[in-house]
C-alpha cells in the first residue's frame, strides 16, 4: 500500500497530469513532450477543422477555435477496439468522423469527413488520450488555400517523423455540453478535467 502510494506520488510529480473525469463530449488538445519550433508555438492548442472540399476537412491545431468530439460505437466496437471518434459539423449539424488516410499516401493525413470514420481511433481508458493502434500522431506546417496551418498526421511506430514536424500527444478534455445533437452510441470517455 505504502509502496503503491509512493510510486504513484513520484510518477505524478515527474509528469504532472490534471485529474480525469468522464464525459461523452470532449475537445482534443495538443500536448508536446519535446522541444521543437512547432511545440513552442502550438502547445495546448485545440483540434479543429480546415475546409478542404465539400464534406471534407483537414484536422489542424488552432488557438482560436475548437471542435467538440465524441467516441461512438456499439459495445462490440469498444471490446474489439473498432469504435470511432466523431464530431458534428455544418448546419444543420451532421455527423462527421475522424479518418486517418490509408497508407498509400506518403504522409498519412487526418481528416474530418461526412459520414465516415476510421475504426480504432479511440479514447484510452487511461490516460485520457486519443490513440490509433500503436502509432504516433505528429504535426507539420502545411500551406493551405486560406493560409498556413499546423496539420495533424499519423504514422506507424516504426516509421520516422518527417523533418520539421513534431510528435504530439492528443489529450481529451471534458466538455459539459455537446452540439445539442443526440448521439445514441456515444460513450462516456475518460477526459481531463479543467480545475478551477
Ligand atoms: C495564435 O497564435 C498566433 C501564432 O503564434 C499568434 O500570433 C496569435 O496572437 C495567437 N492568437 C491568440 C488568440 O492567442
Ligand atoms: C482550447 O479550448 C478551450 C475550451 O474552449 C479554451 O478554454 C482554450 O483557451 C483553448 N486553447 C487554445 C490554445 O485556444
Ligand atoms: C456509430 O457507431 C455505429 C456502430 O458501429 C455506426 O453504425 C455509426 O455509423 C457510428 N457513427 C454515428 C455517427 O452514429
Ligand atoms: C512553421 O511555421 C511557423 C509559423 O509560420 C514558423 O515559425 C516555423 O519556422 C515553421 N516551421 C517549419 C519547420 O517550417
Ligand atoms: C451548456 O449549455 C447550456 C445551454 O446552451 C448553457 O446554459 C450552459 O452554460 C452550458 N454549460 C457549459 C458548462 O458550457
Ligand atoms: C455518463 O456518466 C454519467 C455519470 O455517471 C451518467 O449520468 C450518464 O448517463 C453517462 N452517459 C453516457 C452516454 O453513458
């Protein structure tokens, strides 16, 4: 008991994380664990979307807006780790899913797309991070139609992060409110709790 307490205490002291709670709805924030030009700019920025073409958006980091996400799936989906992360977009709100580009592309971009989501993009039970398989999220500068952006990518664990890009952890942060749309298959996710 004493040993467990000491271990937990030292882990917490070494790498402080806020307390967790659960909520069906969460925002996703970027947490960089190493120094890089991108981490110096975008530590703590939220995931939002950048319009590409109808019904399809890049997932980018932003310090001016954020999207509300939820983890959706049947009990079987959660057991087999094939649940998905969704968000509502458009007017009226419409389900859009988080998709990781298939590996035929040089860099596997991450998108939010109408009616489609990659099974296995999920929130961990602990810590409150969004993961996909055993791979790693990273971000890179990307110049888009309306200007520069910091775009999200995913790679296999064995692959290298491209030069100029930075690995990032995606943290789920609890939100009280969703979009107001019912999500019958949304599940309570572990998420960090903002302390006041
Ligand atoms: C957002 O980040 C940019 C680039 O670092 C900075 O110029 C801008 O002031 C920031 N805006 C806000 C609202 O923090
Ligand atoms: C991320 O979103 C939260 C909740 O809306 C907000 O309080 C926070 O300021 C945002 N962070 C940045 C860097 O914009
Ligand atoms: C939620 O999960 C179910 C079961 O896998 C799936 O049929 C549905 O398309 C998912 N997305 C939404 C928005 O309901
Ligand atoms: C990415 O863009 C930021 C802001 O425009 C810039 O400061 C930084 O040098 C760029 N990083 C790389 C690797 O191009
Ligand atoms: C949730 O939404 C309701 C209605 O829009 C609003 O009154 C309330 O302040 C919101 N609560 C939070 C924690 O954002
Ligand atoms: C989430 O948990 C709360 C508190 O335990 C519960 O009231 C609520 O029904 C749960 N929601 C879902 C979608 O499971």
